[in-house]
């Protein structure tokens, strides 16, 4: 006999997040005998889970966004101008050696 709890809509939401580090081993074998470890391969995968009442979802996501923004404050913006200059110089150098 089915439980009456299953017929009622849930008032909670399960939210999961990870740090994006892969815990799976690479499938392909390295082609050379000496290989460098891949960046981030030594990181341990971190999993987080929390249960939030549906009535509190808006405030949860507001606070979650604030935490995510704080975590990104230490990151530097990409210097697109410098990258464009390097690409332009490499293209110019490549174009002069082809003639």
C-alpha cells in the first residue's frame, strides 16, 4: 500500500554542488613515458548538499550568490588587450617569414 507522504508535494528541495574536480581516472594512457600531471588532477572532489524549504528558496539563492561572488573577488580579469597584441605580433611574424 503506498504511503500518503508520497502523494503530497514536497516542501523541501535538495541542492547539490561540487568543486568541479574530477574523481575519475583518465581513460587514455599517456603516449610518452614521462608525462606531466594534469592541472587540478591532484585536487580532491568536494561535494556539498543541503535541504532548503521551498518557502526559503529565494533567500537561499540570494545568500548563495553572495557567497559565490565573494569567492570570485580574488580572481584577476583577463587582459584581452595584451593577448590581442601577442596574437597580432605572432601573425605578423608568421606572415613575414612566409614571403
